């Protein structure tokens, strides 16, 4: 080995080791590769728990996705780990409490995907209300025989309808802002009544109501809540029955907040006119799922944040969080600041 090769080898050895569980956009990945001795999982399919441990056992940094199970049993086997950098705003796949107990920093990528996810929410609202997917298939499959028919593919109006927003955080507020252009009446629920209620009423004309009132009065209900023990199956058989006949349900938050079996029944009997879903209890959704057999469901493969700008910015945020944590500084987007 010549002197240049020796120096290059020593530089790599001195860099802190990081395991990245999937290839993320180059805007962030290039920074990680330059500053750390990083191994990036080469497959599109996620690594198993065992493969995560095997590849991260000597690492100080771990870059993860929502589909990576980072529970106590994984964290326990990573003695050198100092930071878990989540490439997402949500982090219910990580045992944050155990990580904190072990002195491990957890970070995420909040804020940047707010507008992009709100855009997709509105794409689902429009597609379900006006039956766009059904219309597309109708044309493509050669069923369009008459130039114009008075009762062909009748949908529901969005303009002037009542929109119920469950969860008035960043994304919920961005959805409400867009609803103003459609002259919609806005109802919302939140975990507590607080000083923001007056602000939201002034800004959007939004009224804070309880969940039952929201479900009974809304023409369109959209979910923007984290997955917790309190929100799991928040929308079940009883809640779906409360919704208006012919109303629409949109979910771009977490699949588990809806009881999918109950949702299927409500859609099959046409109590709900339609649903627009970007997230599911099981991801990818099973090809055996009965939801795939329904015409009145618009399905998307968890693409709420899937714009080039947003995904690239998320990657850069991961790099910044990783750089700060491994330099002994407070990361910009720390989830568990008490660990410091």
C-alpha cells in the first residue's frame, strides 16, 4: 500500500461510522458520505431487524425510515449508537423512551413536508369527490360511448362543502388554508382547547368541535394526527356510522388510525361515498385487501411527501441532524431533548 492509499485508509478509519438503511436523495447522502464512514443499504426492500443490527453494530449514527423497526431489542444490540436520524416527521417505529434511557438522540424531519402533504390531501379530496380515478378507467377501458350523459359519474361538490379536520397541526392548518379558496365551512378537533382556537377562527373561520360533532356535520373528513395508543383505530365502526351518508374520508396520516375492516364495510354499503388513502395498516397493502376491490377508493403508496424538493430537503435535514449530534451539538430537529 503506497503512502496515499495509507492516508486515505486512515481518514476512513478516523471517520465516525454510520449506517443508512435506504438510499436517500443525493443532496443529503453526499454530505453523509463525505463526512462519515457510511454504509448505505443497497436494496429497495428494507433490512430486517437482524440486518440492521449486523450493519449498525459498530456505528455511532443510524439513519432510518418509518418502515425500519427500531425497538428496544435493536437498540440494545447497538452499544456505540449515539443518534438515530429519522428520514420522516413521524417516528412511531422507534422506541424513543428506550433510546433516551440509553442516552441516544432521536431526530426527525418536521415542517418541510407540510405543504407537500397538504397538496396530496387536496389531490385525494378532489379525486374522490369528482370520481377522477373511476372516470379515467371508464375512458381507458372503452366504456365511453355517448359524448355527454346527464347522470354519468356524478360526484359531489367541494366548493361550499363542510370540511372536518382531525388534527390541526402544521399539515391540518395547511389543508385549512387551501379550503378557504373553496369557500368551505371548516370544523376541526384537537387534543385540547387552547389559545389557538381564536386565532384559527379568525384566520380560517374554523370552529373547534368535538369528534362526534365533526363526524356528524362534515361532508369530507381528513385525518392529520400522529399514531399513538389514543389514536389507534380512532375511526372505527361506531365513528364511521356517525358520518354523513355519502360523505368522504381522507387519510394521509397513519393507516392504523382507521379500522380498515370497518372502513371497507362502510364503503361497500355506500354509507361513505368514497375514501382517499395514502397510508394503510399494512404497508405495502396486501394484494388480498378487500379495499383493492372497491371502485370508490383512491389508493396511493404513501407518497404524502413525495416531491423532489421535499424529499431532497428532508435528506439535507438528516445530514444536518447527524452532523450536529455526532459533533456533540444539539441537532436542529431533536425529538427527545431531555436526553441532553
